C-alpha cells in the first residue's frame, strides 16, 4: 500500500490555498474561488487524483475563496461536502446570510453540505485520521483540522504565517476577537510541527505564528478601530481582485451599495457612507493595499484575474433554489 501524502497548494487570490490528503479516501480541504474551479480540478489531477475519486471535500469555512469550487466538483462529480453544522444549516436552507456573500458582494454558486461537522469529530482518510477542531473567530462556523501522527495543523483563516484573518464584527459578532484568541489558545496546546493556512506559505514554526497572532488580537482589543481598518482593506482588496480593478468613476456608486461599506462607515467610524469613501481610498493607497493605474484602482497583492464572465457574476445564496442543491 502506498504511503499517504499531504499535498499543499499555495494559490494566488482570488482563491484560498488548498490541501489534498492523498490516501485511500482522498480528502480535499477547501476548493478556491469559483472562477478558478477548472484550475482546482487540474491541480488535483496533476498530482494523481481524479475528481471522481475524491471521497470528501471539507470546508474550513464558507467564504467564497474557500468554497467557490464546490459547485463544479459536486455538480459534475457528485463529491460529498462537509462543513461545520452551523454553516451547513445556512447553506442548505439557502439563507441570504450564507457565506456572508450578500453583505460582501461576492458571488458563490450553489452547493449542498452533505456532512455536518462538530468539534472533535474524526475524518478518516484511509491511513490517517483528521480531528475536527472548532476554532471560531474568522467565522462562527470556522474549523481547523489536526493530524496528530505527523503533528500537522490545517487552520483555514484563523491565522497565517505573517497575518491574521480579518474579522466580520457585523456578521460574526463583536466578540469575534475574544473567540479568535480562545481558538488560538486551544491550538497552542497542541504539538504542531507544520501548519497550513488559507493564505500564504506553509508555516514551519507555527507556534511562533500563533503567538504573533494572539499578540495582534490582544492589541485589537485595546484598539478596536484596527479591527475595522483591517477588514475594510481586506474586503475592498478582494473586490478589486475579483473585478480586476474598478474605474475611478465607478467606485462611489459601487461602495455605497455594499453592506459591508455601509456598516463600517456608520458604526465603526461614525461617518456617513459618502464621507467615508475618500478616507478609505486614501488609506488603501497609503497602506499599499491598492494603487491607481490608468484611472483604475488595482489591488496590490498578486492575483489571477477572473475570466470576464466572472467579473460581473452576481449569484448569491438568496438566488439559490433548493433544486440547485441536488446533484
């Protein structure tokens, strides 16, 4: 019998990273953004796993950059999908709040969660057992996966090598900082040799990254405005990625129709939304998160521009039909 292997795919935005457990029962953890679904399929084929062989897809959480390939793999190959039970319920009921897609203005094609996961559940891959760890903060249904034999942690967007996941205080609650800290404390008690997160490179000193993340969250407790700035810049950067930039004359109207922008302007910064537009633009430029090019605002982080049909794709869970969730 061939020894199983853990294959890490570090991906460019708009897709999150993926991890493939290549074993008798192959498991794919997260599936990237919808516009990259064919790339997702090709990546796993190149390492010797065909999509129909996948035993299970596990989503660390339901944001569009982590679940976007679900539709393609489930519809075309009937792959079973697993996620935390709370997020599963929102997905399967086509709740308008599912994936925070409406609030974020991020397209997500319909999928169904077949297996509802809870804390301490175990996922068998054939020769390995992954333990499900409930690690809320980035979302209320965020999970991590731990493989104790080789001391491997898959931590989604709870923390990264040099960053932490942005916090959605309007959809996940203002105590998401405290929940993140508690989740990090739990993970810090584990023996971890290597860790893989949703963005950025593999972590070979994960406990140092956990300590740095915890220090940053604790700083945010003392300076809550930093939570909002971090989130605004991350969300708007992702918009610029999936739209491959926004023309200067489009920006005002676009931002004013976004739920996230309205909430942060009014409740985090106590400003009218139209007053917050230039402030946000100035901060995007000052921080290096974006730059102007040919009268378009462009995200600074490296990314793979979606195909044109994806740039104005507007499918959200409120548009899903129950029959869309059946394969």
